[in-house]
């Protein structure tokens, strides 16, 4: 993640707020957390152009399999899932050079797969 724990420190101790730091592919933990939730906000993803170009398999495993795990367990419990994507799916001008070297970028290719998973 490129996030920072400081983004939520002001929420610590607030009723109804909790967070867990782990992997989106940890199925047993994810199932337990989804069971405790009313709604699931799925923001977990491998991010950053450099990571995605250098570790395409890791990107697919995290983004596609991670989303599959979230959807599988949320569906079992009939929980509503919100999935968000970042602007990095469509590269900025500064990132264009990297993508011209990797036309089958896993970042841009995993997004449609996730969309199909969510719609079906």
C-alpha cells in the first residue's frame, strides 16, 4: 500500500472504527472481518507503476486473486462490496514511457478482469 497509518490515527478509539493490517489473500482473516462488517470497502491492490512493471505476477495475484477472495466471502454473507480503482490504471503522461515498453501491463489488464468479476 502507498497509504499511511497517519491517515487514520485520529479515528483510533472511535466507536465503530477498526483496522487490520494483513494481506487481502488471507482468506480466514478476511472471512472473519467480512462476517463482522455491514459493508465492505475493497481498496487493497498492488500499486505503483514501478512495482507493477517489475513484478507483474505479484500484481495479478494481489489484484485479481485478492478481489476474488473478497467477492467470494462477501457473497457468502450477502455483503455489499464497494470497489475503487486508482488513477494509476490509466497512466499519466510521465508514466507513458514505461507502458510503451510493456504493452500488456498487468495494471491495465487486471482492471477489466476485476470489473467482470464484480458485475457477474
